[in-house]
């Protein structure tokens, strides 16, 4: 058949392997970008194609007999923020197992290969092993776990801690990819800088059950899509420079016509090829095998060093896997708590399985523990550290997380409340704080701009990176004697950096010492957030016309004893936001009115996906019963039935399965019922 040599300099292949959307590769876009950045990429591809054609003609004569099979060391870099993207070791080990089955033609579905291609389906004689020695000579299980905000909308800048690409195949796994609809992408040999070389994968696809890694590794070893060097599947007949894969338009996900013949009837097309999108893929061809072997013998991209004996020794892939000491990490279920609340600690150590744990909790009860996952409480307000030392028979490791737990007590502020930030101690406030997970610029007091004076608070979006989220958590407020209408007003000044910049400002409130946050109606972004149009330079408000007053109804916090607000900024690398003149007001409740409202109680968070709690106010001692009932009114749990005295009371509800429940509070035989939704 006719073959076309397509010399493409840059192969940033965003390969969608889902049935819901059209596959995307963005090849041509990245080709032009690569040429602008480094013309050497184009020269590399031409040289590699020439080498491949020569290698193919020589029928792999350059290959040494003692190198069968080619063994490639692999490292997974798990970019995570303790969410589901922090996939387990077992999933990654299984992914490698499936990868090896596919590349050694040991996959069980080879029996389904159609007769036209059964004879050329190939054992590629390539195997993959997780590294057991890292670049610094340390013991590793081949899984590098990195806590980072760059796991969200991951791109080239998210490829953290790359190991040398001529020694390891780097695979990064992220919570989401910047390119919408992409499952993964890879690079041809020599088509990118060494520190970016490898595979970026969306975490649901790393298990390789969809053959995502099999497909992407093919790109790393210089295989093109069966229809050619583009992502225009089912558009035009194309070719992949392999003589035994017929020209094809390619087959979209879910389109598995085993007798399909479109480009050169009656010639059957190789719809079952791993480099197609058909979802019935189960084979490589002999020419694809030769092409991959050529890439492993070429110096372009450094693939020729991966399988050498010296590198297998250096990466620890020349024998069985070794066992390592743990690398310590842990998480807690919430970083903010009220006095007496329980805080649950979970061991997240990795690299080696820990068998012993020694925890230290200064100020906690208990102050030490040898459990793997202990539960601690704190009886005094303050900011607390925690330390974990974990070990096994191969060694130990320790970590201390400073300023980890914020424990708050009774609210320190009453309504009405006014803050104009003129006092240098006013920000972040007597028990307020800043949440700055990225470590970049964050909320700060500014003394060169104010609506009613010389000071305000500022969020520097002009310098911060896109996607950074920064919050100011206000001091706590007592609304127990405040009825509706309750409002929070403030002045804001902002410009867009350009007409498309989309910085976001939101306002939340919390009723449970910042363990959970509830959105108010305030959400503004881009042009709706801007008070002074578009300004391309680093913005500071110049006069009173730059400021706009915002008024937000927060009736939901009425009569609540311990409330915080949170101003949250999501950066789009736009321009700065200034806030000033915060006023919180409400109607103070009289004694007689307050008596009528004694039975008011709340459930929060609601809806919930975990634990919920109730708050209720007692103005005198009385018999109180709290029940959880199903939607038909049948009792599921009796939380308590006892005499309760004066004051505000908080009780946690039991963990409930998904559904709708009725929470029945009975005071002196009078029922007060609220609905709770558990997702």
C-alpha cells in the first residue's frame, strides 16, 4: 500500500479514550508551538524516521541477542491532594501487569483477533518494571507521591520531580487535565525537553483496563495513530508508516466494525490495533514491533539507554523488587475544630509498608499514641502541631506538620461589627487566619488604598498563578441574640487584567468552627467582579469611584452562637482585589421574642456526605429527645433522651447511609422536625 512519511516535530498527544467525547490530540497546535520554541524537535523527528526506516530494512540486526526482552524501568509520579487521584499501590502494580500482558501478547483477548491479522499480531518483547532504586540511589517501590495543587488542571508545569528520561519512563497521574476531554498524552522520542518527556494521565485511566497506558507507551516508542499523525479520526484516510497496518480513517470509541473496509476496499482495516480508538483493541503488528525496537536502539530521546544492563542495575530492575522503609505522611479529617471536638488522624505513609507508629500530639488528649489511625481531642483553644514516626524492619521516617490544627473556643465578637482595617492588628483578626495552600501571594493588609481611610485588605491576582485558591477566614461572631434581617456589607475594588480574565470572589459561612463551609449568594467573577473596567497593569484603586458596596443577606446565621465567614479568591492571573469597610448587622432579639424561639434548631452540614450535627438552644431545663426517622416516620436511631439544661447544645448525629431522613427534636412533648439529606 502507499506509505507517506510524515515528519512531525512535536507530538503532544492528548488522547481521549472515553466514549463520551471526541478524541483529542492537538498535534498540529503543539507542532507549531514546538517549532517556535525549539526547531531541534523537528530535526530530531526527521533523524529518528530515517533511523527507523534503515533499522526496519535491516530487520533489527543491531539488536544484541542477550537483551531479550527489552526491559524498561518505570516510575509513577502521583500528583495528589489526598483525593481519589492518590491511587493505591495495587492499582499501579496491576496497571504494570496489564501493560506487560499487552506488550508480550499474553492478553487473553488475543483469541478475538480476526483472521486477517492473527498471523501478524506480535509479541513485542518489551517488558516494564517498577524501579526499585531512585535517581539518588535510595530504595523505592517505583511510586513517587507528591502533594500539590498542580494535580488540578494538570499541564506541562505539573510534571514535578521528573526522573532522568534516559533511565526511567516517567508517568504522571493527576486529578484532572488542563485539556478538557483528555485521558492522557505522551511524547515521541526527542519531541520535547527531557524534563517533560513521558506520559501525563488522568487518574481514572491509569488502571490500564481501557488500554490507555498501552496506547500512550506506544507513542513514547514512536508509534503513531493508525490513521496518521493527527487526531482527525474518521475524517480522512491516513497512514502510520507501518506496512502491515492498512490505511484507515481510524475508528471512534465504541465503533468496532471487525470487517470494516473504508479506505481500500475490500482490504480489512486493523480496527483492533492498540493505536486506534475503537475500544476493541488487542494487538500490535510486526511492523509496529520493529518500529518500537528502532526507537529503543536510537539515541534520539535516550530510549537506547533504558534497557541497557548498567541502567537496569542502576534502577534496580534487573531482579526481583526490593522492600523499602516507609516515607511518612498523614492527614486529618478536619484542620479546624471547636474545643472538645474529635480529630481523626490517618496514616498515609508510602514507599514501604509501615508496621509501627509513634504519634506525638502536644496539647492533645491523649498526647501520644501507637495506633495507626488515632483520634485526638483538644480542650484548649490554640494552634497545634502533630508528629508521626513510622517504621518497619527496613527503616523509619518522621514528619512534623506545624500549625496543623486550629482549635477555637467561644466567639470573640458580637453584632453589630465594623472593620475598616485601619488598625494594624485588625487583620487577620483576633482569631482569624489565612488559608494559602499554594504558598504564593495571599490576602494581606494594604496600607496604600482604602475606601474610608488608608488601609484595606488585598489579594494579589496580578502575580499569583492561575488556579490558586486563597481564603481569609474571619474572626468568630456570636449571633445567638441576632434575628433577621442579617446582612454583611463590604466595599470592593477590582479591575480585569484583560477582557477574558476571570478571577473569582466568593463568600461562605461556617456554623461548626470551620469544619464545613456553606455558600452565600455572593459569587462574582470577571467583568461582574470588576468595579473599574479593564486595567492591564498592577492595579491599585485611585479614588472613591473605584469602590463598590456589596450587600449580602446571611439570614441563615441568625440565632447561631459561633459563626465565621470566609472570603475566598480563585486566581485567573487577572488583577488585584481590595476589600474594605466590612459591616455586619442584624436585629437584636428581645427577651420575650427569644423565649418564643427557644426550640429553633439547625442541622449542618445539610445536605451531607458524612457526619452531621444539630445545634439547639435551651432557655430552661427540660426533657429533650432527639430521634432520626426515615421518610415514613419510623424511628431509625434514638440519639438521646434526657434532661438538658439551659444553654446552646451541639450533638453529632450517627453516620447514616444515603437517603432522606427526618430529625425529630422533642422538647416537653412538643415536636420540631427538620429534613436531612445524606448523599
